[in-house]
């Protein structure tokens, strides 16, 4: 388990204390609300995504996978250079009606208990493992400009829903606050990972953690596991939506 830290730890962070955390499930084994089931396709998408983050950013990358599929033989050079930590475990045998969000929580729990990278990095950018965030640097820069942020996320739907494909948080928040909500996740009754993340966010703010709305809209490249449809990652599509997102951010800050 990570060493607990008090509020405001992010004020002393520098880039060496940040980590990219990618979550994965290579073999869903019939997981509900997951159209993309092919393990070979999914594994290649994860490998492409990991390679993208390692080559595009200086941050270390932690990949945690819950269907017990080991991909370390495909990335030996990055592991040997201590740029990449890969954890895999047999964590996909729960009741499938709970949904992939429950599995995501189990991945975070496993990472907190077993990752050496996570123990050494007080702030993580948590990203769905098959997705590439093409403008991640702008999101990183927002954090670096303020430094006292405990949570950086895209809060939507009248503050009831957080876009969980890309968000940032201190390990303190994930461990002390968010993990308490694990048993509430149940896709079968419409309580998703995104909903409990929003609930945990509200609790954290009440208890003194600092939340900041993500200024930029994440520009995602890849495909949705739920629908197995590709994201439109073109700049022309993303840019006007990002401008609208930034205007809303500015208005909400007033």
C-alpha cells in the first residue's frame, strides 16, 4: 500500500513526481457493455498506446492489466530502461453484470498495493489504456501551472459524471477517497465508474482537496471498447469543440 500523504502534496510536485497510469483488460471474457472482445486486437491497441506515451512524453508509464495476460516480452527495452512498469493479475472473474467499471476499480486497487512506480509518484494521469490522448501535454501543463491541484478532471452532466478516459489525481485521493466507492459500481443498475468518480470528487472537495476542471477537451485517438467505434481524432473536428470547452471553463471561473 502507498504511504499516505496529507492534503496539498501536489504543491511540491515537479514533473519527476508525475506518472501516466494506463489501465487494461486484454481478454474481457464476455464483459457486459464491451463490444470489442478480440484479445489479439485489444493487445495490439494496448501495445500501440504504451509505445505512443513512452515515445511522446518524458513521464514514466505504469500499465496494469486484469486478465492475466503478460505483455512484458513485447516491450523489453522500455522495461529495462525503467521507463515502464507492467502489472498483470487475475482480476476479471467477478460478476460480469457489475461491468468493466468495477474491473477498473480492481485495477486501481491492485496498483496501489503492488506498484513501485505508483508508490514513488504522488500524482497520476489516469488514462484508458487503449486510448491515446493527443493533447496530453496541454493537460499536463495545466497541472504544472497550478501545482496545488489534487484532482484535474472533466466534470459533466450537472456535476454528476466525470469523463473517466483521462483524468488526473493524487494517489492520496485515489487511495483514501475514491476506493471507498468500489462496491457502489454496478453497470447493470446504471451506476458506472464515471458516476462514483464524481461522487468521490464531491466528497474530496468537501474535505479540503482542491479540484480543477480540465481546461482543454481531451483529444482522443483510438476506439471505444463499449461500442467498438473509432474516435474522430482530426484536429478540425476537435478544435471547435475544444474552444467551446475552454469558453465554458472561463465562464465557470468567473
